[in-house]
């Protein structure tokens, strides 16, 4: 039976609306607090030993990973932080022994799920001990760029903003003295908005997690008050059933019209992702070597792109050694330094954006890596995440 016992009332494949009965969680939650309530039940019932989630640090730009073992502390993790660009699987590998001995619950975006799957393939993570609650993801915004965008495009002091949300295609801020929304399309045309890897991303509803939770498809009197939950696994079915039984979660069947709308929004997001791929990859293809040479000429060989990549970490130490073509201390490094890494991730890059986001020289590494992987996918098998995702 795995982590959970008994026969669940909810089944794999069910589509439901869910919300919490816990007043404290409800107050802080994004859309009814189902995710946090499910974690509360998971900890209280000892289905997991700890929950790895994200909570607000100093301000809305400061998304911090936190490991919770006391269910009373979970309310502090409720709410969505759209400037939270972290990738959680690497924390499980690095600090939690790859979940080899402890059962860990993790809230995941699509790129987190893909990171877990790739780490599991490399035997760095024990997926049997992981429960994943997925959140649908339209995209996240780099915290540094968000501050600049809020100052330049919204004309608001970024330090005065206490809440942000992405709703109906707008980035919306609440600040001392008012609130303001600007369409994401307009922001992205101006070079702001979602990270460039997120624009190209097609992991929208994370069905490879145990549950996929989000706003899309919640209509009628539950709009804004509940989360749409797709039950994607037996583990997920047990978790929801147990939480309902314990009283922390309430559910009802999803409205069929809402289900249809959710499918349409997902389809529209795929089209948008394809549009950005065409835009980014065509421009890159027109001037490939010049662009890669020009951009990587700034490289200071700090290894951050290697160390933070979920799929090339095993090679991190090897990639630091001298070879016939790559010499320690040579700056900028010989092109082979980057070519070798591109070869390494050519069939596994999950387009999570960590290499680009954490590059101190702002080199668009995720663009190069993603383009190479998509080209590879077009020709070779096996394709990344073939079972559930388009690319
Ligand atoms: P809560 O009970 O409020 O719990 C939220 C959970 O999300 C907590 O566990 C929290 O730690 C975690 N979390 C917060 N920020 C992050 C982050 N950056 N990365 C990983 N985990 C995080 N739904 C849609 O239908 N369409 C969208 O386009 C969409 N985009 C999203 C983009 C981001 C970056 C995030 C984080 C969520 C997005 N969602 C989207 C999901 C939606 O905002 C809610 O998270 C979901 O409906 C669950 O609501 P809740 O009240 O049950 O969650
Ligand atoms: Fe969301 Fe995809 Fe960006 Fe990850 S890469 S934050 S899943 S849009
Ligand atoms: Fe993520 Fe970059 Fe590694 Fe690709 S190469 S998986 S975008 S860190
Ligand atoms: Fe070079 Fe940037 Fe990678 Fe550092 S993170 S090694 S500067 S490309």
C-alpha cells in the first residue's frame, strides 16, 4: 500500500474542487488552502516525516525553501510566490539524503517534478519516499527583474509592494496606496514578465506529481475560494481521502464546464510556449555560433551553471578537471568548456532555468541548453518526459 493505508474514497483520475476548513490556513492561502491542508494531514497522519515548501522571507521577492515537521508551522507556507524561481529537488538530494531514509512531501512546479524524475533516473532520489503536490504553473518572474519591472513599468517603489499575483494574464501588485495590474504580454514585449525559460515552458499542469492543483477551471461560487485538484496517482488519492476524513479538507466534484475551460487554458498556454520557442530559437539559429561565442566570452568559469543544474551535477567534479583542450585558470574558457556541457545535457535539459538565473555574468545558458535539447528531441529517442509532456 506504500505510504498510505486503506481504500481511498477519491480515485486516481478524479477531478475535484477542494478547500480547507482550517481558518488560519484559509487566511493566508492562495486559493482556498487545499495544498497546505493536505500537507497538514500528511504530517499529522505521519504519511510524511517532513514537508519541503516555500515561504515568504524578507519580502515578496524573497522566496525561501523551508522544511517543516510541526504541522502548526504550515500556515506560514501558504500562498503563491511568483518570484519563487527555486528548484527544490536539488535540496532533497543535497540536504535530505535524497529521501533515502525519510518520507518527504514537496510542493512542486512542473520543472521541480521533472528535476525529481531526472534525479531519480540517476539514482540520487528515492521517489518511493516522496509525495509531490503539484501546482499548475503559468510561469515565475526573476526577483531581480521583478523589482526593476515594478519601478519602471508600474511606477511603484518595489519596497512598498506587499502582495503580487498573476491572474487572467495580468501581473497584479498591491502596494501602500493602491493596486495595479499590467498585462503579461505587454510586460514581456518590453523585456519584463516571466523568465525566458518559463515563456518556453510546456509543463503547465504537473500530472507526473501525485496531485495537480491550480486555479484554472474553478468557476461559479467556488471561483477564488477553492483549488482545482486532478488526482494523478494512488498516493494522491489516499492523501485527499485521508484529509477529507480528518476534516481539514472539503471537496466537491469539479464543474464539467470548468473542466472544459481548464483544458482550453492549458491548450492556449501550450500555444504560447510554442510561440516563444519559435521566437527564441529562430533568432538563435540565425546567428548560432556568433551568439554563443559572444555571450560565453563573459564567462568567469565559476561553475554555478554546472553545480546548480539538476541533470549535470554528477559530472560537476569531472567538468572542473584539466583536459587536453580545457585548462584551469584560462579565462574566458575555451569554447570546449561549454560545448562539453551542452553535449552532456543534450538529451536531459529540463529547461528549469537555474543555469541562466544563477549565472553571475547573465549568460543565457538555459536558452542554449533548451534549444539543443529540443533539437535533439526532434530526432532521437527516448524523448524527455515523453509520457506526459509535449517536450
Ligand atoms: P496554498 O495552500 O496557498 O499553498 C501554496 C503552496 O505553494 C505552498 O505549499 C507553498 O509553499 C507553495 N509555493 C508558493 N510559491 C511557490 C513557488 N514559487 N514554487 C513552488 N512552490 C511554491 N495555477 C493555475 O491554475 N494557473 C497558473 O498559471 C498558476 N501559476 C502559478 C505560478 C506559480 C509560480 C505558483 C507557485 C503557483 C501557480 N499556480 C497556478 C497555482 C496556484 O497559484 C495555487 O498554488 C494553487 O491553486 C493552490 O492553491 P492553494 O490555496 O490550495 O495553495
Ligand atoms: Fe513554471 Fe515551467 Fe517556469 Fe518551472 S519552468 S517555473 S514549471 S513555467
Ligand atoms: Fe536547468 Fe540549465 Fe540544467 Fe537545463 S541546463 S536542466 S535549464 S540548469
Ligand atoms: Fe560561466 Fe555563467 Fe556558468 Fe559561471 S554560471 S561558469 S559565468 S556560464
